[in-house]
C-alpha cells in the first residue's frame, strides 16, 4: 500500500511517499481503507520530532481519518466490513497517512448517512476537541459570552459554531479582516481582528466588548503569550480552557490576573484524555448526527492528494488557511 512516511524528523520535505506491506487487523482491531485523513498541528509536531508521543522514525503521521471498514479482527463487535467510519488514534502508530490503517475498535465510530467522508475525516480531532472543551469542561450555556481564539482554525471554526448553537454570545478572535469576516459567517456575533488590536489592545477590546466585566469563557487555542492575555480577559467566575501551545513559547502569567476573580483554568489534551479512559465514540456520534442534520457546517478549505502531504503541511504552517486541510487518500 501507499503511505507517506517520516524517516527523519524535520520540515515538510521529510514527508516521503513510499510503498509498504498491507497491515492486518489483529484481535480487537479494525482495518480501515482510508478515504481521507485530516491534517493537524499534531501531525506537524510529530514530523518535527516535538510531539510528546511521537516515538522515533520511521513513522506514519496522521491522527484522524474516515473511510470504509476492510476487515475486523477477532472479538470486534458492532462494526462490520463495508461500513463507513471515522477514527481517531493519537496513541498508537502507524497513522492515517496511508491507504490502509489498523486502529483499535474503541477508536472507530460508525458514520450516519449524510456525512461526507472528507468532512468526517476532520471531526475526530478539531471538532471533538472544541466539543469536549465547550460542552464538558466549560459547560457553555446561553448566558455565557465566549471568546474563541484563532477562530479561523479547524478547532476555532468548530468552536464558533458549537458555542453559537448553545446560545452563547461568541466573540471570534483572528488575525486578519478576511479571517474575522469568515468567522462571522460561521455564527460569531462579534469579531476581533488582532492585526488591528494586537497584544494588550486585544485585552482592552475584549473588556470593552463585554462592558468591562470580561468573558465567561475563553477558549485558548494558541498558548504562549496569548494564554496570559486570556487570563486578563476572563470575568469573575469565568473559565479559561487551554488546549494548545501552537505558539511554541513559554506562557508567563501573573496569578493576580485570575485568582482574585475566582476563575478556573481548565486544561485539555485529547491523547492523554484517551489514555486515561475517555471513550470518544458517544461524542463523535452526536457530532456526526448534527453534521448530518445540517446543524453544523464543516469547512474543508483545501484537499491535497496523499502524495502531496508536503504541500499540505507547508500550507498548514503558513497559518493562512480558513478551516481544515485534508489529504485525499482513496475512494473509500
């Protein structure tokens, strides 16, 4: 089968298409014929050798995908050959930049009718992360004002829609007029362009937009210095959810920015959540059903062939995409 493999850590140029033997499903595993694989920041971190569970090369990246079940191993129930499925697996290797992938059955979710496989490939990481952070951790309600940072990213574009559907007032933060306008089209009530309001001006604008009280929830998808600003933007009793550090820089914070407010800081990391027992399938089923019903729009910006994984990573790292980047692997 064809895969894209990393034989040494480095930039996008180390993503090399090669032929390898077909895998076989063992006990408790599902063999999936991959139709599409989502391209994520985690994939770029794996490629660069800075992901906490990357292991050593050779590696096949890819932590989420959708496709069709080709075979099931001994002991697998509830999943049959020919079913359309999506899968997430940031714990095991190899990954989903491959025509065939073996994945534990507990990480495989059967898709309802009406969900395109390319769209489904983007649900298990970005959408699931946004869903879990807003629904389970922050427990967003109609009474909340929610700040979503990097609102044009995969997680951000999902979070804007999930928070808006919950009835919250959504302030979408992004780095250009094009990105903020796009976030508004997804349901954000107010937008904040950080190219106009950088650094401390961002904090001042969030406070102005909330009448000085701050936001009830800040979803921090950036980390670094942005996380320190998130703590200053939160209201009394508010919740800051931190789920990334794409800035790859240290967050230096002043505890006086949050403890006098009786605010909560909540952390989220999908892989470690799964390691500690989280079953993603119920949440993924609910997400997929809402996509099938038209409640959520899954924005796929660019689709690259599997052999052009390097170009997909180059686009991801320019950070000018709006929505998700996907690799088209097979027909499903």
